[in-house]
C-alpha cells in the first residue's frame, strides 16, 4: 500500500533561450534517474561532474555539469540533482521530457521550498523569506528578506515566547505546588512585570512593524489635491509613462490609479486620486471617497495645488509634502521659497519631488534595522497575542485566580507559536523545576 | 482446563493499579481474577501516606466518577483532609488527604475481596501463556495454569528493582518483597524498549519520640470535602501534620557525606523525578537555601509511624541518624526504618497503544509504575483504563479512549503513549490544556455518563448522578427564568453595562464581580435552591466565558483526532521526514494525526507532510484497534 513520495523536477533558471538552463530535481528517484539518463552509477556528492544527458531512446540531448546533493544534507532534505545545460528552448524541453519519462514530474510552484519546510529545514518565517528573496525588486526588500532567511523573525518571535514561558513557569509553580515553601506564593508582582514589559515590546513591534511590512509590500504614496491641480500629470512624470489619463477637464480621474516604482532602493506604490471637491456626480463622489481612503492608508502624502491659487486644507498631517504645480504660469517671485514648486507638464522639478519622497522614506525607515513584521499573518498573530496579554494583565489587576491569568498567557504564547512552531507544557515544567526547589 | 481457572481477564498485582484494573474489569461484567503473591498486602501504600493533590486529586475524582474504588476507600481512611489552592479558583483546587495506611488497606481489601465477578487468588505469577502470538493466560508459582483472554500486569518496580542505601544494595520490589524473576524474564524476552528510573523514600520515624510541642502544626480543613461523589460526610477523626525545617547543621552533615549517597557516588544510573528530589539533591542543587521544609505526616490513627515528607535519601544509616537528629523537634527521634533509593526498569510506554495494550503482544496490558509513572492516583487511573480495555479486547471491541479535552485520565494516557517519560511521570494541572473545563468539581458531569455507557458504573452511582444532574438542570432553568434590568441591578450596587438589556440571574452571575450571594439576595427563587447545586452553578458561571472560547480549540483537537493514521503506515514512504522524526513515528505509531502532533520534537513541517500524505492516500478506511 506504500505510495512512494514522488520526485519533482523543474527548470530552475530563467526562461530559455538563455546562456544556460539549470534543471533541478528532488526526491527518491534522483539516483535512479541519474543512472538511467546520465549513464553514471553514482555521482560524487557536491562535486561538479561533466555528464551527457540522454533521451528515453538513448539519443544524446546535451552535455552539461551535474551536481548531486544527497539527502538529508540538501535544501529539500531529499536527494537532489542540479544539471546545468546549454540554455536552448529545445534542449530544455527535451531534457525535462527525458527526466519526466524516467520517473519525475514537474514541480508545483514553491514545491521545493515546501519540501524543505516539511523536512524541518526551515521554519515558517524562513520559508516565507525564500519567497520574498525571489520576489524582491528593491534593495530594501532583498536586505530584509535575507535577514528573515537568516532567522531574524524566528529569533524575535521565539524570544517573546520564552518570556511568556518564564511567566507561565511562575504561575504554574504557584498553582501546582501550593504546599511548597519555595514555590513563589505571591507571583503576581514578577509576572506583572514580565508581562508588562512584553506588552510594550509587542505594541512597539506593531508600530515599527508597519515599516518592515511596507518594505516588503511597498510604501504607499498618495497624490492629493483639488480637481485639475495636475495630479495625474505628476503621476505620469514619476512613472515616466502615461499611466493615468490626462485632460483639461476637471474631475477626469474617477478611481484611484496606482503605479509601482522603486525609489531610493524601496518599493513604492504611487497613487493618483480623484480631485477633492463637493460633487453631485455619483461616480465622482465615490472617487472622492476612495481618494480620502487612499489618503488615510498612505505613508507619504503629496498635496498638489495650482500655483495660481493658494493652498488650503484641514487634512494636512505633519510630514505631508505640499507642492505647488504650474509654476510656469505665475511669477516665480510670488511663490514662497518654503514650498516645493514644479511644472509637472514639462517635468521641471520632478527630481526635487523624487528627492523629497526618498528623504521621507529615509526618515520612516531610519529606526528599523531588522524585520519585525513582514506579512499580515505575523501582524494578526501579534495582535491576538497582545489582546490575550492585556486580558492577563487585567486579571492580575482584579485579583481573580491565577488560573485565568495562566490561561491568557498560554493563549498568547500559542498565538506567537503559530508564527514559528509551538510551545508545549513540558517546556513550562522544565522552567519550573530549573528555578525552584520543589518536592517535599 | 478447569473452569475455575478460566477467566476473561487476569490482573497480576494487588497495588493501586491492580485493584482499579480488577474492579473495572469486573464491573463491566467480565469474569475477572486478581492474582497476587500476598493477599494481605492488597491496597498497601508503599510510599507516602497521602492521596490526591493538584492534578492527582483530579484523577481520583475521575476514577470515582467512573465508579472506581480509590475515592471511596480514601474517604473511609483519610485522617487529614485539605483542599489545596483554596485561594485560587475551583478549577485548580486540589482535594488531598493524609491516609491511615491500615484503614486504607482494610477498606480496599474489603472492596476487592467482596467484589462481584472478581476472584482473588494468592499465587506468584511465573510466566505468561502465549498462543497464536496472543496472550492466553498466566502460569502460577503453584504450577496452576490460569487462562484468560487478556492479562493486565501491574507489578510496579519489580523489573530489576534494586534498593540503594549508602553502599548497601538489596534486590527488591519494595522492602521485604521478592521480585518475580520468571515473569520479568518473559517481559525482557519481548524485547520492548525499556528505560531505568529511580525514586526515593525518607526514613520512617517513631512519632512518640518527636517533640511535637515545638513544631508548627497544620490542621485539617474544618469541613472536610470527600473525594467520592457518593460520600456525604467524612467520619474518620481528623489529625494535624507537623511542619519542621532542615537547617545549616543538617545541610553540613549531608554535604560532608554526599559521596556516600548512592545517588552521588554514581551507583545509580536511573533518572529521578525533578519534583521529588532527595535531600542530597536539594542541598546540592540549591546550595544558597539555608533550610528546606519537612511535613511530618502520621501514617495512622493508632500507628506511631511518621513519614517525614521532604527528606528522601539514600545516605547510609549512620548518616541518616546524624542529619535527622539535627532537625528541630527530631533531636531524640527513633528511626523505625531507614530511607533508601530504588532503581528499576520500566517499559517505555510508547510501546503501548491508547488502551495500554502492548503493541507487540496482543492481549497483554501494562498499568502503573511499570509504565514509568509514580503515584497511587496515576497508577489507579491507568489500572482502570487497562482493565476496561482488557475486557473490550477479549470481546473484540475497539479501545475505549478518553481524550485530552475530556479528562485528566486522557491527558495521562496520551502523554504516556505519545511522549514517553524521562522521569517518573506525575500528573500536574499544567499538563492539561483544558484545565478550566477539567475540574475536580465536575468529573461526574464529564465522565459518569460515559461510564454508564461503558458498563463501568453501577446502579447506585447512576441514581445519585441522575438526581444531581436533574437538580443542576432545573437550577440552571430557574436562574435563566428570573431577570432584571441593568437599572435595577445598578440600584443593588452591581457594576453592569447600562444598555437597557434585561439579563437573567445566570447572566449576572457570569460577571466576575457578582457572586452567588449577591444573586441570591436579589432573587428569592435562586436563594431557595439547594446549597450544593448553587455552588456548582456558581463555578460553572465563573468559567463559562473561557470554556466557550475553548470550543474552537476542542473542535480542532477532535478534528485532528479524527484523522486516523493506519497502524502499518510506511513512514519511509511519507518522505520529507527527518530520520529522527521518522524513528519516533515508527516507534510510537500514533493512531491519529493529533497524537502525532504531540510527539516530542515533531515539527510543523513534518506534520504538514504527514497530513498531505494521509490526504493523498486512496483508501482512508478506518482501522480497527482490535
């Protein structure tokens, strides 16, 4: 009844034609495939060997370098083989066909990493980092993914769990050893202190984590202002293409138009929004509503106004960029030197806008040296843990039984555990026995 | 074969596991034999004279809810009842009692010797009878062959048991008892995974030579709360225990002679329990402490023997004499029996299935200390499970299981067969994930119905149970039928949301700041309810919110428990498993995905691989246990 785990293969390099093609395979049939298609009995592990790859009928497909990595000391934990061939379309196609006819199948997206996770080679946060490494478009994304791959999140999250385990050890000692002289009878104070510190750590992490989430997902920059201020033109200039429709008719932009850019090494989503004004037009009103929502969710907000008018808004927050447009239409002397002034139409001053955005990005990220939160999943886990922690602190305050406090701490620990692994009762008991002399 | 030597179930051993196993089997109607080499030691308490405590008291209540013996026998012999943790909530109250050893033994023997369907036989057991690779009975020292469909072995520390005291070595089970060589050879021949453990015991003192007047005394609770749901009142006279402390003089004597301790001389390889260290251990590991507490526990009303709880030791006799007499109140004490450490082999319980049956030999069940546990309560709980499932095996029925969300018994068995032990296993409340629902006050509500279905519960208990259930039901109905507005509640000084929502007495009771006394004074209908019912309802209301929140967890647990892993699963074919994880899975052969997840060292990744594999399997047919 045994169903052998199957062997997977895939083109690991970019689409041919290219200089080379790297084909990777992983699974129990790797050695067999090596024998049948490369006519080599056994490849020396972790050495590049020149081999000939043959088709099912024994015809030569190509010569290339093969590297065999035996399990469990491989990325997936299974026997793995990588063959580097010439990067032609036909060679690649025939090579995959030959390998599949020898007992492999094409891997699903992410399947190699999934196998690495299943083999315990990576925890969940590291597995996520692999995907982020591959998807990185900006230096900042890459740097962060590398740190996460190196275990930055795992270390951070398990550190918090250890703090909770210590608090639990105190609580459990007071519950399970009430007769012991050494078991701390009054554990409230030290528990309250530990939980209090952790609570502020989590709150801080949720705040700072915003930034690391943005580094991964992209910072949001919204261009806001009255109709016909030139917002769409500015967007097109920043994007260096006609992303948004530009006309002279006020209210042309109805929906939010987003473009993805890298600026100063960061991924950024710049959005053009509907001009803000009172309107009877149902569609435009919805556009205004969406513009305000985009403004709310943005990290950086650019207020653009027509230099012939004066800028007024009660929605400006500290740190917002205020830019006057159409400066070619006014006397340069009349514009305040404090205000950044541009002419979006001919692109003059766009470099100054970019510099201002990059400067803002720099100040947003200056305090963040390592990833804290990079996915919504992490944020949810931490938020839930925090709410249990607050409940535990509330129980301590009201003097209700230690079992309630303990229950909440346990739940908080489990939430954090879901981010990487899990906490088990034995580790709590271990902490109890190592710190107290228990046993009458 | 003679009919009077022919049984459904044979239980070997008359300790706490053996008594519960025999009684459980007999209660279900099976023709049961309990074979012991000495009838007079049935129900003997070989270590400290106490039953219950945190987690352990919960187990006693659960055994009782399934109509087992331990709770009722303890109620007839308890001489100092105390409810531990009264300052905390009822979920973590631990019923505990000091026991008169003689009264306990007598009460247990009375139960066992007059038990329906149960024959007690005095004989040593020399060997198992194995037919068709299944156990078919046992051979006695007498030469008798006893036939049975299943055999439960509950022989404690008899496997290569060695007593250590200083340089003395005495092969033994307990002091004065000889180990059963033939049976142990047979068990070793099965080639089961084994480990070695140790445990220790203190000297026994003559209470008449203790200077009690100088010591702090700890009295019993004023109103002792019985273990058993069938006991109305404790009638045994209650006594106090003394409390004294070691001091720096004592510590010095022990430290000077540490090398003579069997444990510290390196003579003992087995691992001891972290929660019950010897006094040598305490002084060595916590050198900064200047004193350690000792409870002086009387072993009986008319027995002068005192058990000094807290100074287990394997030091030589003369060193025991010296350090004990340096303790306040014990300056002139007479030592009746010296303390010792005992080292023994146990069977790695991961070799057992969830019914405590040896996977390698169908029909053979193990319960108690032989599985690496410590404590009468842990032994009794295992005995009950093994006795019940031995009957079911003989009848061709699947194991009856209790899950972790249902009972401490479920936590105990699952921990043993899934995680194994590295020290003598003792129950703690912190081992139970669903501690707020697994309370000592509601063991009957959790388990008695199941006990009735399984045929374990007799008519007397069933009646008492149904009467109480009906009273609780109508009590809840009364509390839900009377109500008032938040405005009225505020006038009573209650802090509630002023949302205009009329709430029932039951809803108000769920507020942490509102007690049953408050509710009673506001609603005469509630005041009229029976006191015991009111107390129970108050506890229910207190935890209702948390238990509601745990429902999702419990459902997730049961979903994973429903995903069965076939007994012959080829873990090598699953792939993606590290050698370490695979070896553990092959040893334990978890019955369900949930159980697999609780194996020590199991990674989330490995579980994902297992889940994916099980989902891929074409035939997911249920595999019967029997």
